[in-house]
């Protein structure tokens, strides 16, 4: 699994959203809900972030559903 900017990870009761991804450094925001924008910003090394998400699960965004039928 590759880390990417914008990914959301669920670790315990908190969600960790990658705000800025760099080669050796990760800025992430810890939020209580994946829909919330308010949270605390943290800056850690990539190694430290990987330790944080070792037992976390990646939250995948739900695909957008369309009420309109496909037109051919």
C-alpha cells in the first residue's frame, strides 16, 4: 500500500487524514470523524506515521451513485 495525500486511516477512535505527503515527512490531521475538517495538525516522519497506522484500516470513499440510468 502506497501512502498518498488525502488518504484517511481509522486508528482506534480517531481518523488520520494525510494533508501533506513528502519523501521523508508526513503532515496529518487527527479528526474524530472522516467528514470533519476540524482537528489537530501533526508533523511526523514517514516512519513514525507508518508505526501509527500499523494496525489501522484505510477508509475508502464510497463511490458516488447516480440516480440517472446509463445512456447508451
